[in-house]
């Protein structure tokens, strides 16, 4: 297990992670640090625990919003794929009909 030191609100924290995940941990710690610093600027010093809690809740809220948007996008994608399939079926039928008409004209 790897150990990484991250900075949150100007303080270092040693955190363990799986080997190879160090860079990812550093990046998500930066996101958390930005959120915590923003909360601190907006509401003042709440104490470390409350400040971290507010930062985590705001990030969780953002994640919930993104999950909801993803669900809507996936639903829209499914709908569009269905529309595409129906359009392809109609196009094949139209081409087959046109081919039959052309064969009829050529034979006649």
C-alpha cells in the first residue's frame, strides 16, 4: 500500500492508497481542497471537522446532480438509438420497395 501526503486547507495529511493510485488520489484531494477552501471563504472558519463535512456534502451534492444528468442523457441516448433503428427499418423497406419498382419497370 502506498502512502501519499496531500494538502487540504493548508495542512498536510498522510493517506494510504493502492499502489498505482497515487496520482489519482492527489488529484481528487486537490478537488476536495478547492471545495474546502471555497466553503471557508464563503462561511468563514467552521472548525476543521465541520469545514470538511460541508466540503464533502457539497461535493456529494454535485456528484448526485451529475448522476441525475447522466441518467437523463442515457435515457435520451436509448430513445435516439430506438429512433435510429426505426429509421433504418423504414429506409430498408423504402429501398426494397424502390428496387422492386425498378425491376418491374425494367421487366415491363
